[in-house]
C-alpha cells in the first residue's frame, strides 16, 4: 500500500506513542518520519508487515519482520513501543527509521 503525506494529515489521531499492547492483529499503523512514511500492519506472534522507507527503496515491501522498539538514536531502547514521536523505530532486520514525526493507527475493524 502506497501512503502519502496528506493521508497522515487526514487520518492522524494526535497520538504521541503506540504501545505494542495497544494493537490487534490486522491493525494498520502509519508512521511519518523525517525522511519516510512507513505502513506497518500487525501480524500474529509479534510480527509486522512493513512497507515504506528503506523497505520500498530496497524493493522488499511488504517485509515480515519484528519491531525491536524505539530508541533515542543510541543503544538504549524502549521495547514495548511500536512508534513514538521524537524517537526512532528499530526494526528486527536491523533497519532504523529517521525520527518519528506523526503516528496514526487505523484499527482493523474500521478499514474498508
């Protein structure tokens, strides 16, 4: 799914952080960073289908991976978060996003 910046403006829920425990299977998380937009679909067993950013640039979207958590740019990591404004998302394949600017969650029951 290709996501554009104005999609986030339309769907944004004024959320500063999204915990893994707040999400259900098939929920969609849109994460707008300083450099990219990521589409993160929640799968089962702590896996996510991720598109956008590095995943699109390297032609591997959507990639099934884990989310390690969020960092401030160093080695300290908050492992219970999927995304948080001002932090960086660290994916299980070693990719780290640029700093998160906006987050939007679309619950699975609300999609067409």
